[in-house]
C-alpha cells in the first residue's frame, strides 16, 4: 500500500474470495507491480487528477484482465470482463474528458476521481477516499459503491452487492446528472 492511499485490499480478500481468486489467477500478488516505461495512458491522464488511491490500485492491478460467464442470456452466450487497463478506460469514454470530470464528481460526490478500469463498456472511476463507480460510456447510468471491490465482484459474477451499490439509470441519450450535452 502506498502512503496516502485509502485502498486496503487485504480487508476485502476474505469478503470477496472468488474475486480475489480470479485476480490471483490473472497475476495479482498483492504487491505493487514494477513499471519501467511511461504508461500508455499518460497523455490522457493529464485531463484528470491522479489521486494516490487510484494510483495504488493501478500499480497493483494494471495489466490484469478477468472474466466470468454472464448469467444473462443462454449459458455461455455472454461473458463479463473487467480489464485493468486505464488506456481501455480512456478509450471507452465517448464524451470529452471535461464532461466526464464534471459528471463523475457529481456522481461520486467526491472530487478528483480517476479512471482505472473498464468492464463491458463501463468505465470504473475511483476517488482518493476509495469510493468507486462504474459509469456508462454515454453518461446515462451508473453504479456506485463505497469501495471498488464490491462493484468488481457484482459486475463480474452478477451477484447482489449486499445493499452497498447504488444504481441510477436514464434512457439512452439522457445524461444522468441532468447537465446539458452542449
């Protein structure tokens, strides 16, 4: 864990054993992964404020990808995937970073959220306090929680978030925060 980070993943290992088993199988060790080159997402990152909790999350999980069969449709028809690649998260943003920045701050009710992962077209944002939200790429819906692991567990395995997840959805084209598109 990095100084000033609010991420204490050890607390969640026993709470979400199936999730952490998948993460370990994908290469997660619980230690900070060494990075030698400038990340691919460095240019896009300048549009957001990288907080220490998000950085800690990225340094532990970046480059991992996990998946599980979806419970939607016929067995084996759909797969839930989570990619811990900030560059995928930036690539899935369909609006300008400035639009996301304002909306994400409203949605998470916490400043300085940073995109850390992507799942089936939704971008996972994380704040310094550890709050997290999967936000639709068109800003027409979200799921937010007090920590990223309850979201990851719910999105990957399709399980109930135990009342910790708050959902809000609008119709396609309706910006969830009510902020105009122009």
